[in-house]
C-alpha cells in the first residue's frame, strides 16, 4: 500500500459509540491510528451531498452513517471502499459500479498483510474481527479464513456460517470432515 487506509471521522464516531455496547473496535482502531497504519479524514464538502443521498431516503436505498461516509469518501478521493455489509455492497454496486470495493477479510488475507504479519497474527486478527465486530466474510474467502483460524477458532466464531462451524467441530473432534481441512486458498 502506498499510503495507509483512510477512515472517515464519521466512522470513527460510530466505533466510539460501540464502546457503550462493550465493543473494543474503537480502542483497536486508536492503536492503528497512533501507529500510523490508519489515517483519519474529514468528509470533504463536495462529498457531503453524496453522503446525504446515501443516508436520507427509503430504507431500501439508504445506509448507516459509517457505510455512507466510507462510500462518499472513496468516491470523492477516487479510492477503494472497504465495506463488509451486504446491503452497502449491493447498493454501491447498483449506484457506483466503477467504485472498487474490498472486504475486511480480503485485506486481512492480502499479500501485503501476509508480508507484515505471520499466520498466527492473522488468525488472532481474524478471530477478533469475527467475534468482536461480527465481520462478514465473503463466500470466496470462507475456506481460507477457516483454514487460518483452525478448527477450534472457527467453531467459536458465531458470525461464520453454521456449516463452516459444524465442519470445524467435526475436524476438531477428530471426526471425518468434508473439504474444510483439505481446501486451501489460492494465493
């Protein structure tokens, strides 16, 4: 990455509000910001109209502030939006088909991340995102995420699909599992 990811300040505010619900994401993000691995930016005036168009309207065509700010900022700077929420991804695909979108899982499994962190560190990061932030993993990354987590961690992550957790339970109990243990992510 040429520069650190940019977090719209609105998203940081949403993370801060999560502290009241016992979530530690704001604390972790503060550490990343302090280390210079994430930048915080204000939503520019020319992106505010786009932001408002994403948060005001019918429920089927609007998003939460964080997702809306992420999309508006990415469009404004010509960047890539990192979004996990299905509704936001679908809406962005319809309204902004040229906007590149990546998921948190995709970033965590990227060659850049693998060049900085070892597999155990990535497993800890994935588990925290799955358990604390209930990160959604796109289907194309499920097998690799579960492989890195290992059967025990996979079984403990309730935000993963039940079939993956069940398969992990079989493997961790020494029973005959399906493809979970044998499949590998193509790098």
